C-alpha cells in the first residue's frame, strides 16, 4: 500500500496569512507515460462532506478559488493557501490514485483560524 | 448535476451486517465508477471499494473478506454490505463518484454524498 503522510496534523493561522501543508507519499506518484502526479487534495469543512480542491497535484477543480495552490512532484506535495479566509476552516486531505487497491488518504491537516 | 444520497441504519450491533444504499440522481450508474469511503472518529479516511459502470468491483484488501458492493441499475442505486462489524467500524460512510474527463476514469472523487454516521454498539 502507498502510505500518505500529512504534516502538520493541525495549525492555526490568522486570516490573510499564507499557510502551507505537506503531503508525502511512500512511493512516487509520478506516472512517467503522461508525466502526471496522481495526487488529489480535498477540503472537509465541519459538518460537510469532502470537497475536491485539486487533482493531478496542481489542477484546481472548477470553482475553487485561486488562493488554493497545489504543487510538488514524485513523493513530496504541498497545498498552499495564499491568503487564508475564515471560511477555509477545515480539514485538508491528500489522496493518491496512482496505485490501488487500495486508494489511500493522508491523515489530514486541520486548519484553524485564530 | 450529480447528486448522491446515502441511507441506512445509524446503529448496528456487533457481529451483525451493515447495509447502506447510495441513491444517485443526475447521472447513470452504468457510467463511471462509484465508491464507498469512510471517515473514522479522529479524521482517518479509508477507501472501502468501488463498483464500475459494468458492475465490476474492487475492494480494500483490509476489508475484502467482509464487504460486498452491488448495484440496482433500475433504481440507479448501489449498495454496501459490511459483515461481522465491530466497534472499529463506527464511522461516517460516504458514497462518491469518480472523476471522468470525458475519456478516462480516474480514482479520485468529485461528487460526494452528505454521509451517514454509523455506530456499532450493543
């Protein structure tokens, strides 16, 4: 199984600040034939179901604000929120879809707003 | 737009079976891949398995001996059965659709149901 490790487990930032969170995979998620990284990010707000933010490590889903930026390749990935808003309070998950079964998720980063 | 809705009992006794239904509107389940994912208390997320447009299935090896995912195309529903549950199966269960770019299906999820919380307790 591909193990996904997310850090930190939680962090608190003030509105307007930039925040970064990390996701590392136990093996490369880069598929050489198409040069794509098989990595997605989700946002789960309290009381809601997960929402797809980013796929192919850096492609924003339609309607996702451009303050959400995915980057990285291979085994190291980052989700950046360039200017955090109060509405960004959520748990953020990464998920690999390079190899399955099973598909695997990271343990999540909980974002709190000071 | 695709909409998914889970339904099923919120309380199951240990050793019994958990049965959930996902009702899909706005898209035929004979297209795409349809998955079950659960989130445990404390935030851990686990992929359970999926059923494809053709009815083929893929399961998490950690659960494979206990789970079955089936479908009823006439009702546009798919189902999860998890046998011999224990308290460790207490979680919120989601159904979701895999991403389709018009040519290929990819195993990340763009539409999710609202989730159903299932507690395993005597």
